[in-house]
């Protein structure tokens, strides 16, 4: 995707089209079924449009944080996220941050509460969000232990372990973004782009 395409879409299209383009470009690996969840930083006024956009695609959304004119939206496929968070090592890790084994909705509510506390400068950023976003657990733990430093390299997340696997994953995500954006530019809807069974 070229900078010209991005510049054109952001400056020349309607508000709804700009939001759709941002959603597709920021969340492409999620839309293509390669991740169970994603985050989207959007203008507050676009939240209603986002809910209308994702509903037909079977995608759920929660607002994690609101600051001034923008908000951080967490989009996810509920059953797939439930499965990802039910892995025993992930559950043990989340228990350390107060996530009880009470189901996906309560875990997301806990994440929202922690993000809210962060946005009010009451706690440090809740980096456990990485496991909600399909980052490898060992990289999430290493990021926290190293305060975000000493990583091998940075891509969609900071990589501390298995760099070859991470590079292949990042390449796959890049291709998914190019594919999703191209599909959007030729007129496909978000539901058509997100043709993953839910």
C-alpha cells in the first residue's frame, strides 16, 4: 500500500469512508482471520459508525479507553478469543493481573477497567493486553520483564523469542493488509473482506 493511497483516502473521502479505510488497514490481519482480536484508534464520533460496520461481519467491539477526541476500540471474534484465553498458560498469566476465570465477558470488562485506570494515570499501561491480541505469551512476558527494552526487533509487537516465526508472521500480516486494502479499494464491504467463519 503506497503512501499516496493512504493520503488520498484520509484526505479526500467522506468521513464514513475514511473510518472504514482506517479500520481495514489497521485491522487487516484480524479481518482476514489471522488474529482473534485487534485494536483500532479512531475518532470518538466514529464509534457509532464502527458498530454499524462490524455487526454484519459477526465482530464484537468494546471501547477500551477514551481520550479527548479519540478512543481505543477493541474488536474481536468472541468464540475465538474465548478459546485463545482458555489456554492454561494464558489463564495462569492473566490471574497475576486479577483476571479471574469467570468467562470472556468478565475478562474483557476487567481489561476495560484497567485501560480506564491507565487513561486516568492511576496505573501503568496494562501490557497483558498482548495476550488478548494474539501476541505470543513468551514475548508479552519478556516485554513486561524488560520494560519494553532489549527486544530482538520490533514489528507488530516487540519480539524476544522465536524471531524467525515472528518475521514470517509479520510478513503474512503485511500481505493480509495489502490484500484487505486492495479488496476495499475495489469496492468490497467489510463483511466481504472479513469472510472468516465466526
